[in-house]
């Protein structure tokens, strides 16, 4: 009999969880393309589910997520808000059907049919279990199709740990997650690993990645006010603050495997700021690892000719 998962009280506005899941038999089957696709699905279903990924790390046979989940107590959305959430994971045809049901279902039987349909969508939002179930299932479908295999990809259920929303807890867990590839000897600095929250934020400038790290820094008592549309300077400040927290945490941790004292001193002396050539190298990594680079027309033409290779939001 499965043990009930420990979740936060619903009277809290949100809760933070450290989530871990491993590949069955712990096989090293997640290569560059697989990790890239996992991150795409992770972002898609986080937008749909309304959860925030504070940081993450996808390794060769497992992944870590630090997820903030809003309370579902009294949760509701307007029809347009539901459609906006659904647009991240559903095709245009499916969206048309959802829109039709939301606007055309007759309010017969006291509106029961419409209420049940809305509830079936809302039930999947603001839920750690639903987010993880959908993400893992969707990635398994993609992985099995790509590799011509069948059956489960992940061993057992995902493991989740409730993290106290306080100074020292969230940033310690975030540092543990982002330093995974360093401890594994894959890179010397997490900025050079594109499949972790810090590496994604530095390399791609992903707004969601930067906002997630801003949330970690704010848990330390630093008010940053970073959100969509923030200036480049504000985003760089977030990354500098987080970099100091990241390596400062490594300095105070006895099990700081892979993090040298010289690197810690260098980061703290620079106050977390990256030099211009370091920024450039991180961005170039995304250029060289991408699919196509060019004008909007060139990229659009390439995309339309190969539409079947991309998801609903490509």
C-alpha cells in the first residue's frame, strides 16, 4: 500500500517542494536531445499547471525540480484564463473544442455539464501530483516513440520533500540542485550546464528561469521585484545575487565536491558578476546547440517546412 504523499496545508498561499525522479534501473539514457526535450515539456506543463519552477537539473538518469505550487483552496479561473493556460499544451484543434465547450454547453441540469468540464481542467492545475504525472507521462511517450521502446521509463513514483519557505532552506536546496553537474564532474561551473536552472538563465536569458532564481534570492530577504519585462540590468543583478548565494553556500558546505576554493574566492570577489567573455561563451553555447539561426522569415520558413517535429508551442 502506497504511503500518502506529504503536502502543505491548504491554508498556505503556496508551498515549495524538492522533487526527484529516476529512470528505471537508473540507466544513463538521457542524452543532450532528451534533456532538451524534457526541459521544453517541463516549461509547457508548468505554464499550464500554474506552478513555478524555481530551479531544476536534468541529469543522465534522473532529474531534480524545486517547484512552488499555489494553494488550490478556492482556486478558480475565468474562461479566457483557462484557454490561455491550455494554449501552452493543446493543439489549435483541441483549443477550438475547449472554447466551444466553455461557451456553448447548454446550462441544462443546472449547468452541471459545464461545471464538470471546467472542473476537469481546473483539477489539473495548482497540483504537484498532476503536474508531475502529466510531465512524466508526456516525456515517456516522446522518449518511447523516439527510441522504439515500450513500457515505463521512470522507476516508481516521484519523491517529493516539502521545503520550508524561509531563509536558508530554499536557497540551500536550490544550490544543491544547481551544483549537481559540478559534483558529478560534468562541468566546473553550473553556468556551463544548460540543463539546470542557473545554466538556462545565464545561457538563454529565459524569463521563467530568471524569475525562478529571483524567487530563491528573495527567500534570503533580498527584494528584487523581477518579473516579466524587467530590464537587462535587473536580470543581471538577479543572476549575480544568485551566483553569490550558490557559491557562498558551497563554501559553507563540507560536501562541496567539485567546487574548488579558488572558484569560490573568485566568485565572491567578483560579487557574482560574470565577465563579458563569460556571458558571450554562455550565449554562444545556445547558438551552437540550437536548430536554426537567422531572420524571422528564415526561421519561420524552416519551422513551417518541418512543423511535425515541434510541439503545439514549438
